[in-house]
C-alpha cells in the first residue's frame, strides 16, 4: 500500500527559505494575474465603448442627411457617408428588406436592429459574424420604419487586444520570476540570523558548552536569542546546583561512611581476637547505629531537597496551616522532651502540599530545639500566614546569617552536632515552591528566630 502524504507534511518538509520564496512568488503571481486581467478587461471594454461611440456618431450624422432615402436605393460607396472603413446596411421595416449585405450575411441582422427600425429603440450595438469575420454592428433610426447600420470589422481591435494580452503575459511571467528571485534574496538575507542561531544551537548541542549566543538587533530573532540565552543561563545554573549538590552530598557522606567502615573493621577484628570488652562492643554498635541513622537522615534530606524543586507546581490541596503546625510540634516534642514549646496560632488556610509544609516546619522546630539549652523555651507563633519559630540559644553570628539557608552550610559551632546541613535549605525550598518566603534573624532578648511566610486566607477558600 502506498502511504498517503498530506499537503501539510510536504509543505513542512521544505526549508523556511524555500517556503518564503514560494509564498512570495505565489502572492506576486496572484496579484499580477489580477491586475493583468483587470487591465485587459478595462482596455477591452474601453475599446468597444470607443468603437460604439464612433460608429454611433457617424451613423447618426449620416441618418440625418436629406438624400439618405435616395442613397438607400443605390449602391453608394461607404466613403461618401464618411465611413470608408465600415459596411453600410439599410433596413426597411415596412418592406422587410435588407440592403448593403450579401444574402448569406443578411441573416445576421437580428431583433435588435429591427427594433431600432420599428422605432422601439433609439439605437443598438452588438457583435456579429458576417462572411467569416467578427463585426461590431451599430444601428440608428434613419426615417420612419427604416434604420441605418454601420458594421466595422473587429480584426484590428482583436489584434491589438491579442498583442496587449501577450505583453501582459510576458510582463506577468517576468514579474513572477523577479518576485521569486526577490523572495529568495529576502529569505536568504532575512533568515541569516535564524541560520546563525541554528548553528549556535547545534554547536551547543554538540559540545554541551552553555555559552551565550551573540544577540544582534531588536527584531523577533533577537528576542528569540535573548530568550534562548535566558534558558541557557537557567540551565547552566541548574547544572551548577546539581554538580554542587552531588559534590556536597559526596563530601557529607564520606565522613559517616568512613566512620562506619572503621567501626565495622574494629568489630571484625574484635570478633577475631575476642579481646574486645562487652562495654566497648556496645559503644561501637551504638556508634554504628548512630552513623547509620545519620546517613539515613542525610539521604532522606537529599531526596526531599531534590523533590522540592522551586519550579515544580505545588499539590492542589487546601491545608489548614495551624493544624500542620500543631502536628509538627507534637512530633518534635517526642524527640526533644527537655524543650518547652509555647505555641500560639491563628487560623490560616493555604493551598499546597501538607506533607512538605509539615516537613519544613518540623525542620524549624528541630533546629530550635537543638540550639535551645536544656529546659529552654521554643516559641512558635502563627500570625496571618507567618510562622515564627524562636529559641533561647546563642543566636546566629553575623557572618553565618547570610548563609543559614545554603545547602550543607554549617557554622563552626554546629559541626560537632548532629545534622546534615540541609534542614533549613528544605525550609527555603518549600517556601519558594508555595510562593512564600523565609528569613532568619536574632531576637533582641536573645536567641535565633526564623520566619516562614505563606500566602493564604484566614477563612477556608470555597471549592
């Protein structure tokens, strides 16, 4: 079976330059054809109108002569009536006679001419065939019941119109060829920026170097190049973040893996030598479990951070933020029993991912509980969509404050404490993904404070 090929598939297989050239040629061809047809029709109508007016004026002048009746009885040469280039025909409606034409051509005299002879029409003009030639026949009323007809051959007029048609055809073809060449030149020059852009994109695809493309001018192609450069910038930044995440994750995983391998080696050697006390063995196993737990937390944070891409659309779910805060506080209270949590919330409804929101708020609470002294107070407030979590710890140093939300960033004081350095990064990612914001600072009375703000309403939205 032969596959069917549509016009659209054939059209889009052609290059853009060839399509522009073809469309330009077609447009000019249609325009030239329309203009030529209109010009030819106008010239033809004007020629016939001029011929009719000339024949009518000569026939009217001849019909007004006093000797026309006598002349009609004799074979008078046409030049005597000022009509040397025409045939003169006399109609007598009373006697139903036709004089001045051969018997074979007399039958071409039709109803229009007889109506003029009878006085029903003042004059008539039409084209007839006589003796194998085309004639323009004009009839005027001469006397009562009679008509004078002048018939002029159209051979010269037809030859003029044929020459005019040939000239217009030649000029039309020349115009289409010129339009095709002009369209090809315009397409070639106009699409040169597109070809440069295509070459640059192909070079980027081949080499994977995300270098910006030079932008020239302010036209649509320049705007396309600017948009493509913006995409390259975003892609380059994404690749840089991805490489940094992999490098930081590898660096952070190296320490617990090394410690875990060392402890396992010690346990293996101890089993072989049986010189390890039960207490030391218990400490090593606890250390191994701690390292495994730290790795599990780190891997979970990495997974959560990778999922919390700011460009990802949040889940369409109506969430009561106060309830999420309450669930997060309940969970952290079990993990930090020595901390005192003072909670004050107001109703606030948001649209988002409840699990991600709870994870972010839990990270803030874990961070506050970690830095609060034993028996210290952690303040949690939810006011008009802003969750504020404050502790009674030492606060954040000025040099650490700009970096607290960076991935894997850990201050000097926190490097000996548990944690992956990703908790606050996840907080920022969740806030960005939900159209909110996050910031950190120090309270005047001491301790660090974090603000997690989300857009929403005080009443649940109508679904």
